[in-house]
């Protein structure tokens, strides 16, 4: 296995109630890759993202995560990978609306052994990295859509993941926030993480060095 390889798909197929949804003959994702998933509505884009995030399984074929067959991962071993190596970014942000920025960023540091002072420092650095000038005590519900997505991105930056899975991350944003979010995600791939994005956004898709068409 290539030491930079994170994901390897080989002859995978997904069926729902015996109906084929999609198939992929061969595809690999390495550290630093920026991958886009495109396709018409109902083609299985989000389903594929969930398979990659180990929230769903293939009907047939082989999905290797860092050389390990995903279907063979069970219990604590699978949970550990999902907890420490995979991050999700959702179109609806996936934040606790009635809580503060601090509360939501703490989720990204949930399993960190850092002391409180160091955690606060990292949270502020993450907000700075996503160009969000807000206090940690700010309530999520008071933020705009673009600001909420940047909080979600800051949480991903805090988490020690190697694979970022994003489902239409710019779909509900205006052009300014779309560009900010796109640049942040692209910078994560430059930093060595693999980024896989479901998108209809042609500008975002142009940044990809690899693509999957369903």
C-alpha cells in the first residue's frame, strides 16, 4: 500500500432493496487530495459519503481505510477511527444552535488531553484560521449561515482527522462565504488532509485534483 493512501475502493457496488444505486471500479484517495463527488439527484452521492465515513456499508466490493478492510472493523476499533481520523461537514452545519461557539468547538477537542488554558488558545486560533472574529461565548443561533459554517470548519481544524467529508458545504451560502469556505477546505488539503466533497458548485469542483462521477 502507498504510505500516503487513505482510501481505496475496488469494485464496490451499493444496492438499496436490490436496486443498484452506483458502482465504482477503482478509486484511491491520498493525503493532500481534494476530491469532488458529482452526479444527478438520487445518484447516491451522500450515500457514498456515508460509506466513506463508515456510517453505511457497500453491498459488494472492497473499501480499505489505511489498508484495513472497513467491513472488518468492529466496535471500539471502528469507533476510534471515526472519532479520531474522520470529520464530517454538513450543509446544515451540524451545530448545537442553542449553545455557544465554545461549546461546539469543545466537541472537536472532546478526546484531547490538553489543559483548559491550552484548549482555549487552540479554539481562538481555529476561529482566526477561518476568519471569524467572534467571542467564544457567542451563541450559535445569533450567527449568519456563513459564520455557522465557519464554526463547523473551526471544529474540524481542531479535530486530529486525516479525512474530511463534506456534503454540499457551500450549498446555502452567499458568494463571499462560499469563497471563504472553499479556500479553508482547500487549505486543509494543502496541509495534508484528504478532503472529499459532494458538490454542485462548479467553482468548488474546479479545485479538485480528482473527481468521482455517479
